[in-house]
C-alpha cells in the first residue's frame, strides 16, 4: 500500500512539472541560468540538486525581492508549510511545530540561528528578523538522524551574514500604514588586514496593529521588535584553513493580543477587544555563538559549534477574558541552554560523510501567578451531576441538575488564585553519522545513524485557592429540602477538593530515554541533470515525566516514533534555466503522546502513549529563469494528515477522533511568484500564497459549545493572499513600495470555538522603504 501510494504520487509530482525543493535565485547572476545554491542544514554542504531531503532555500536576494522581513514571512511563502505570528506557531507538512496530539513536553520542529536553537517563545512571540540574514533553509520531513530531538516534523536553519574584509554598510528606513515604522543598519570592515573582521547589525521596528480595545480605549495588538548582532571573524595567516567566528545577538520583542471579541456584531465588524487587562507578551534573548572550522587536508575538515542562549519570557493576561475586573495572570519563564556540537566531514569524489557528537543542557525555571476564572462547565460540574454513579457522578436528572446549578449563579465562574513554579532540566548527548557513497556512475548509497540519550529532571509546586468562595451557596441558610442541602454541601466540598487536589508539591523526578535513529536510501543519476532517490528514516519525539496533580503521583511516558518513506526527483532543464523537483512521502506515526483524563477532576489527567497517525503527500516547486529580466517560481504542497487511532475517554463520555485530520493542518498549500528587474533600475515582485481550510481544534466536543452551535467544530477557512513590491534603484540607493495582503482580504487565522473570541489575519498594509548601501 505504501509503495503503491509513493509510485502513484511521484508520477503525479514529476509530470506536474513542479519541484519539491525551492530553487533559490540571486539577481547577481548575469545570464539566464539558475544559481547553484548550497544547502548547509544537513551538516554537509551540498547543492539543492544533490540534496534528497525536501528543503526550501531562501537567499538574501530573495528576501529583498519579496520583502521577507521575518521568519514568518518565509513560512507564508513555502509549500507544505503554514503558520503566522497571529497563530503563534507554524506547521510542516501538517505537523504543528510544538504539539499535535495534546500530550508531551518536547517539540516537533526546531529553528536554528547560526547553530543555536531558538527557544519556543522567541519563535512564537515575534519570530526572528531576517535583516542581515544570508540564507534560510526550511527542511521538511523528519531530521532526527542529524538534528536529534525536536525535529520529527522538520527543522529551520538560518545563517546570518559573515564578516568581510572589505568595508560595507547598508541602511533601511521604513514607514507604513497601521503605525508601522522601522530603522535597520548593518556594516563591517576588517580590524587586522586579512585576519580579523567584524560585522554589526541592528534593527528596530514597531506597529500599532488594527485591533482596538473599547474597554481600555487603546490599541490592543501593538508590536515592537529590536535585534542587535555583533560578529567577529578570525582567520590567522599562520594557520591556513582555520577560521573562528564569535557572535552575540540580543533581541527583544513585545506584543499585545491578536484576538478580538465576538460578543456582538459591533466587536466582530470593527476588530474590537474588551479585556480590562492588557495582554503583554515580552521576550528578551541573549544568543552567544562560537564556530570553529579547520580544513585538515584536501578531504577532511573539522567543524565545532558552541552556543549559549539565555531567554526570558514574561506575560500578563486577562484571567477572565471579559471587561470586568475579575482576574489577571502573570508569568515569567527563563530558558538557559548550552550546546556543543563537534563534527568531522570527509569528502572526495565518491564519498561525502559526517561523523559527530552533540551535547546540550537546558534548564527551565517557569513561574506563574494570578487569578483566573473557570466556569462550572469548564470544571466539569454539570457532567458530574448527571453522570451515573459507576462513572463517579451523582446520576441526577437533567432538570434537577439544572435546579442545583441555579444556586451557583452568583458564584459561576469560579475565581481561582493560582501560584506555581516548575524547574526542568533536560540533558541530551548524541553520536551521529551520515554518508553518501557513490557505488557506480549512476547509483549512490545513503545511510545514517544517530544514538540519542536524553535525561530529564522535573520538580515544582502549585497552590490553588478559590478566591470567591464567599459567593458559594450556604446550604444551612437556604429554605430547601434535605436532599438538596446534602447535594449542595457535597458539591461545595467537591469544589474545594478540586482546588486542594491541584495544590501539590511535585517532588523531583528523573528519567532517561534512549533512541536509535537509522536512515537508509539510494539515489539513481539518470544523467547529469536528473536524479531520483528513495530514503527510509526513523524520527522521534522524546518521552517525558509528568505529575498527576489530583493524585499527587508521578508518571512517565515513552517517546513517539515515526517511519518516513520518501521519494525525491531532482531535475534541471532548458540548459540550466529551469529546475523542477519533487518529494513524495508517507509517514507512519506510532505511540503518540495523548493527554488522557482519568476522573471527573479536571486535574486528574496523565500523558499516555495511546495514539497513532499517518501523514502522506508531496512537496513540489518550480523555478524558471525566463530571461535576464523575468523569473518565475511556483510551488504546490499536499499533506493529508489523519489520526488512525485517537480515542479520548472521559468519565462521562468517550470520543473517537480517529479519521480526523490534525488541527491547524491545511491539506493544500501553494505559491506563485514573479520577479521583474530591468537594466534601467526598475523592479517589481508579486507573489500569491494559498492555504486550504483546516480543523481548528482536535476534539470539538471539549469546546465550550454544544453540537447544535455553529461554532462547534469551527474550521479555519481557506485563504489566498497577494503581496507585492515595486520600486527603483539607482547607484547605491533604492526606494520601493510594498503591500501585504494587497487585495485586503479579510480572513480568520483562529475562529471562535465557543469562548467569545477569534483571531483575524492582518489587513492590507502598504509601506514605503528607503535603502542605501555602500
């Protein structure tokens, strides 16, 4: 079945004429051939045509041509990749970068900048600016053999500009609609002739957004970002072949809430928010990098990358999501990460191989405090009242249960004061090897293996208090029958018991996980311009340690594993002016980590390996250098995600989610781009990007609405967006206009699922940029 699917799909991909890899372009070329782009994210430098893995490569010139300013701009323009800042994440081939099945603590995709893995909140709360970034590589599909943990879905590798021995400086000024403004600078020179050079870059950008809070009378989705980077390059003449790069990056992001209220037609129409407490999401990040390279001889070279990241994430939220001053939540999280990778690379005419070792140590201190509201429905009280006794309920008739709930109208929602802290340590060591061996003029053997060991240490504490207990009914003071008094007394006690159960000291727990991650494949070179490959690779997501707060017990869960079967097609046509490539894949996913509810107490849950899924599809893209002035690119991505086994069991109901697609996983994505540049200095670019509809949440029955409500199982709608850029360049100067969402398409990135809020994508935004380069 798998083989038949792969054969059929690769025929479709080949004859469609598209490619599964982005064929990157640089306007610095002078003829009508596509540029040879080097992929570095797989530890060995290879061209796109030599790389069997599905990879999107975006060069510095492409970023300028398409007005790509952030990491999320890259995501929006890539086939089989989706996400936005408003959504707070991204997915690769339908697999969310952070979680799919609801359980577990580790991630499914990573973003690396100069070898340093970015913390989750740095990605979610503003991503990473592409100013002074030389190249972005988006690797689709499992990268576990080479990247290890947090790479089951794929990985993103970003490289910043390298210091040079020639003086250089560039400046960019931006002003636009919705209060957008920015200034950016980059430049450098040599400090010691042909031995030491430096480069410094800085960017500051902000905008007001289009959402407005009618309670506080202010903009509710402002954004501010700052990034500063200093790099030094050392290449001693006394040691030919050796180089050292030392870099430091500081970034700071701030943003409000992208969500708006749906309580009335007015708030929906005008993108109004009503929270009385402003959402404030802030990150502050320090990234230190040291990269050493040494060409030992004509065949061997050594590469060592050391990185240290200090990241702080803090937040303030409205604890009740209303205009009333009921609750406010605050949190503060510190992530300290030290990593070291050393690898030896061997290359000759028949073998290219890498052997390496990796170590990382992550320490997390996460604190939260404040008051939040939880309705009795969210706490499971209505279901508790009507559930049969054998399922832990009271078995009351619906009408009598409604009568009991009427005594809690002044109390509902419950206001919970929550104080918590957790400390996590994750240590990871790995050995890995990857090689491509030329067996004959036509056949190559591809093989890889990684041994990965991860150790986790977790401890913490949580204290939950019912703040509005004075609004609970007092049975002794009510003129009701004895049975009702007894039920009210018991229900009051149950509410306090739930708070007490959630207030626990979590003792130190330790667990170690081992994984062997093989890869095996072959490539066949039909001629100098056409290559096909087939690779089987194992991916994984590490297991973990958790606490059942209701029972005060620790538990462990095992890793998730995938087997990915992938065929690729690489080709160059029309004397080098056209590239058409394709990747077809089938991913079999076992032992998915699922959050399982064990009792009526909402805190009585554990993560178990109880799910399985499949993902199948293809990545395609085409690049055509039509002539010296016009370039065309196009891409289509198809990813069919499906839970094969996903049963959620609650005390009062069982939900079989098997057959559903993943939340936030559009089946179809596509892009089309045209770039024009003539010898007189005029240039323009237009790109169109499409994403099909998708499920918003995995389990619609756990939402806040009944099945009869139109918001039940709300779908994130399909959207097609058009972006454009046009301008003029003379001497060392450039001026241009850019427009994102050119047609001013109104679209939702997260619809209302029953909580009276939804998130829109950005409105049309026109900006003017001036740039000078010397």
